[in-house]
């Protein structure tokens, strides 16, 4: 990834220099403050900046390279959905790319997330999918969660869901977060961590 360095008298000045030079807004720039030696009366701030498009290109190239080593030819479509960048893979071997219960997709996601966290020191929201397998799974989870939540709200009896990975649990938490009759809790340890949908006390 291309890293750009800027030095200003203040953090704000350094950020403004980056925006002017790169002709981009702060929400498309990933900024990390870099320690530097300062004199007693000559303090300055140094930042390292990576553009969002460079991060997207980095993920795309990494995916193409690692999937090629798996002996699979793939195409990648990139879509932005709210604050998340979706990388949708298309190939003749979708089942291999997905893996059992999505385990291959989860492994690819974990590797890239760790690399980005090391480079950016802040989260970058992205999703790796195969022909929108995860998107379809998300819709299924949302429908299921709403149905069970409605039942829990009516009967006042909590419901334990099957173990899920962190992505699937987040889908459930998000879709039910605004409910006034129920709330969700994650329980247990990986890989058997699961969600409990509980009634709210009146």
C-alpha cells in the first residue's frame, strides 16, 4: 500500500495538507500519527496517510494472488454498501471458495483483517463474498432473527440460537438492536459462541 507522509505544526494542519495534496476527504483517508523527535520550542506532528482506494486495490490483489495459488481462476466485483466495501468473487469453483459453512471465506477474511489492522491500526470495514452467498445468508439470518424475536417478545421466554461465527452474530445483534421488546447477548466461547434472544422487562 502507498503511504504518504505529512508534517505540520499541529495534527489538524497535517491532515489538511494530506487532503489538499491527495484531493480527497478525511472519510476516504486512513491516518496514523507517527512519533517523531521534537525540539523544546519546535514541536511538529507527523502523520502517515493511506488512501481508501489503495486499501481496496491491496485487498483485491491479495485475493487474486492467494486464490490463483489455490488453482482457481476468479473475477472480483467491488461494491460499496453503506460503510462496508464488498468484494464479490465469481468462479467455476464457488463451493471451494466458500468452504464448509463458509469456513474458507472466514479464513480469508481473518487473514486480511489482521494484516490491515497491523498496517492501519484502525478497523477497515469490508466483506468477502462468493456470488453474494453471505448476503443471501444475511437475509436468511435477519428473517429468522425477526421471527424468533417476535415469539420471544410475545411469550417472554428467551431463545438460544445455534453457534455462529462473529459475522453472523453481528448480523443478529444489528437487526434486533432497535427492538423495544427483546435484546440479544452473545454467550460461550469460540467456536461454539452463540446468541440468546431475551425478553426486555416492562
